[in-house]
C-alpha cells in the first residue's frame, strides 16, 4: 500500500517541508504575527530558499529564533506522527526564545577565551565556520597600501583569497581597520553564515571586540564593521600574533601577484607558510 502524500494532520495539502513550516497546525499565524511579519514562500520553494528568505528579512536574533522554531516544528510533526504529545504552535516562540537564550549563554565565553590567549599559531575554525585572516601593508616607495584576506575552513583548506590596493599612505592602524572592513564586506557578498575575522593588530581587534563606536582615526571602519557583523548568524573577531597570520601577511606584502583574488594559494606563497 502506497502511503498518501497528503498531510495526515490537517488533510489540506501535500505534506512538504514548507507546508509543515508555513501552513499546518496554525504556523501561518506564527510567521505573520507582528513579531516576525514574515511573508510566506511559494509552495515549490526549497528549505534553503526559506532560510535565505528569513535571513534577508529578519534581524539576527529573530533569524536565529526562526531557525529554532523551524527545527521544533519538524520535531512536533514527528511526535504527532508517532502518536506522542507535542506542544501547540502558540507556544513555539516562547519555548524557542528560552532555548536561544541558553544557547547564547553557552557560546558567549568562547571567543573571549580564544582572544585573550594571544595565539601565536594559526588554528582552524569550528566545523561549519569560515576563518578569514586579514593584514595590511604599506610598501616602501609606493603611493598605495594593500589589504589582504585569506579565508579557510575547519579543515584548513583555502576557500578564497583576495588582495585590494588603495591609493594613499595612511597610518598603519587605519590600514589594518580597512582590511577588516574589506574582509567582512567581502564575506557578506559570498553569503557565508558563520565567520571569524582574525588579524594581528591588537588595537583594531580590541575595538571590534568591545563593540562600541570609536572616536579614533579608524573609528568609521569599526562602526561599519559592527553594523555589517549583525547580518551574519555568528561573527567573531580574534587577535593572533604575526606568526599565526603569516599567510595573510605574505599576500599583503607581495607586490608581484598577477591577480587580485583566487581560490588556490599561489605556489610561491604556499611554500613560505
């Protein structure tokens, strides 16, 4: 006997992920409430389409809560399918908020511990994250400065790298802040969700960690970086000593690169790391 594709709970439509998430069991009221005010997706949309849609229209904390609710909705569906008791949709927001608060409490100390250790060697990010190392250089005799960014995954593999050159010879700390701004802007265009930006300028990284507007000469870059950071699910800033930032430093100081970005580390740089 072939099981029916119709939703066994409401009998109103074919049971798809979006039907369970958006329509069944009063879920439409959850997403259309003033708290979320999230318009429904077309029935043929995928789960990833829905996640991308939620990320684009919701603030960071509300997006995280939406993901928790989506996970819990499917858990409720599975329990009902097996004849178990499950919570009603009207309680999902409060239960999800409690879960999110506990999760954030568990996460909050991790970046601080890593930062204060003043790492001397590069280390991979957690699985699912991208770490972007940044550096800036002011070549002698040149009328420009370079900023470089190298993105690597939890396996240590290079995902992408980029080098940008800008006219002028500002203070080195301003160049370093500009490097972070370029890196976080670049990461946003690539649609990475969880990132760590790591640099060897303690003054800049400390300002970013404190998360407050700065009146320093590089304060505008700090403000812009903090504003963009809210568009990611997770975005941390870490300090590492120059010895752990060698690859980004090599990219920033190499004036003979034949291109400005790529996915593979040039051989002449890779052998020096």
